[in-house]
């Protein structure tokens, strides 16, 4: 009786873990292939985002001032990139 209970418990645990792994893999595949269904223009729009020339120039000016205030060139470049990616 005890052995059969342990056998059933282990079987159910094993099947549950296999099912959860399959769901995770399926979600990963859907995320990875979602870009394949988009057209060229939609891909470009997603990569550019909401790019407005005026706001870009204001942001660039602000980030450049912050980069110039850093002690070293490397720190300035790093902070400039971080500021522009925000």
C-alpha cells in the first residue's frame, strides 16, 4: 500500500513537472517568433519608438551637458548613453 502510494505520488509529480516545462518553452518560442509576423514598417516603428526631432534634440542637449560634467571621458560616454536610452 505504501509503495503504491509513493509510486503514484512520484508519477504525478513527474508528469506535472513535464507539463510546466512544456508551457514555459511554448511561451518562450512565441516571444522569440513574434517579430517574424510583423511587417517591415512595424519593425522599424518598434525599433525607433516615438521619435520626435525636437524632443530628440532637447534630450541630446540635456544628456550632452550631463556628460560634460563628468570627471573622465569614459564616465561621460557611459552617462550619455544611459541618458539617451531613457
